[in-house]
C-alpha cells in the first residue's frame, strides 16, 4: 500500500468483490443470450423454426434458450425429447382421397389456372348435381397441398399509396352496369380489341363486341343497345340504371352519352387516376386473360373471336366467383330467382 492511500474496511472490500462477481455473472449471461438470439435469427424466417433450430444440441441449456427467445419450456422440452419415429397425428387423413384427387385432377386438366377455392366450387357443383356429399374446402386444400397442385402465392403489392374506400358492387341486378375494353395479340400478330358490358351485382357479361380495328363510340353504343335488349327485351329500364366506365374517348363522346340516356342509362365515369372505381370491370379483364385467353387457341383473329365467344359463355355459366359465394353468374341469378 502506497503512502497517502485511504484504508478500506474489509467488509466494504468484500461487498465490492461480491458486486464485481455479480456483474461478471450478468455480463456472461447477457453475452450467452446474445449468442442464442443471434443463432435463432438464422432460423426465424421459417415457419415453426423452433422445432428445427439446432440450439440445444450445441450445448445450450433448455432453460437459457427458452428464457432468451421467450417460448414455453414445456413445449420445447416435448419437441426436443420426441422419439425418432414420432409422427404428427393431426395431419393423418382418415379418408381415402383417391376419388377426390381424381376429380381434382380432372378439373385442373381443363382449368389449370384455378386455385383450390374454385376447384372446390366445381366439385361442390358436381356433387350437388349428382346427389353426392359435398367435399369440404379445407380437404380440397389439404389434398392439393400434399400433391403440389396449389398455385404460387403472388407477392404483395406495396406500391399502392391509397386505398379505395368506395363500393362498386350493388345489392340487386340491373342497378349498375360497368364497361371496359381490353386487347390481346393472336399468334399471327393480329390484335383483337374487345369491349363488354357487365352487371355489378350478378357479374354476368351481358353483351360484348370484338374486332381487329379497335372499338369506337359506335361499338360502345352497339354494346349498350345489345345489353338493354338482352335484359329488358323491347322495353327500357323503368328505374335508374348507372352506366359506369372509365374516361376513354369512346365512352366520353357526346353521342355515346346521349345514346345512353335514350336507352335509360345514366353515364358515370371514374375519377382521374382511379382505376379502382371501375374495379369490377378491371377484375374481369384480369380474369378473362388469366383463365381463358392465356390457354385458348388463337391462331388468328377469326378463330380468336370464335373461341372468345365460348370463353364468355363459359364464364357466365360455369366460372365460380368469390363475391357470389363461388357460384357462376347465371347460377347465382337462377338461385336468386328461385328464392321466395
């Protein structure tokens, strides 16, 4: 001890040494927890990662691992000490799925772009027609997942900056119709341009027109007239019927708007830069291109028009729609008319 240094009592020195040892213990504990968390991050992106993460075989204590990552020690202990021949009985099927798988494969052979919900809707329709028990949608999902028949999940769209809070759909038919146009290229290079009229309640494509020369105001007027004739015959709508479109020149033309009012339709256009305001028509364009145009033969414009007529008819009669309880448009109309 050097001269001039203060003399520390033995009790105070012992207390200081005890505090140092405690701090060293806590520092070692925190260092170990940091290592555990760092190792756990490597497996944290996978589902149920704790069942597969090799934390414990490396010499980690079960209590330390559970405390660090905040999981139940009892559950982790059960996972670690499972026998090698353990099987998850929750996933064991109690049914013979051979017949259902055959029906699913038949449906997907004709409509390969359908997901499990629409496949289930097709099986439900077939079961109701033949008087068979309806297959549960979860069972269809399980079978398709087991046999790798599910569609790939599309990535989330993070580019949208605002949500559309309006409602385009209506509760009754013949209250609002929407219209839009699209085009696609045939195998020989021809472009086919299509315009259509769709009901915003039952989703039926009421009328449509296609040509290789594009659609102008006369084409739109023909589609409107044909739609009114198919829904009302020789009569005109007795109540207000909205005609919802985007701001295309064929729809905004003075002659088109005047002709619409002559037919009992009230022209309505979407807001600027708001395609969601005509979302039902936009959604149909995506559906017809994905489920029909992408797989149908289209060597030239004439053949494409013929096959497109079949596609529109199939959509109206058979295509399950989520907003209609996975019924087709005409199936939904028939069920609604049969209700008292």
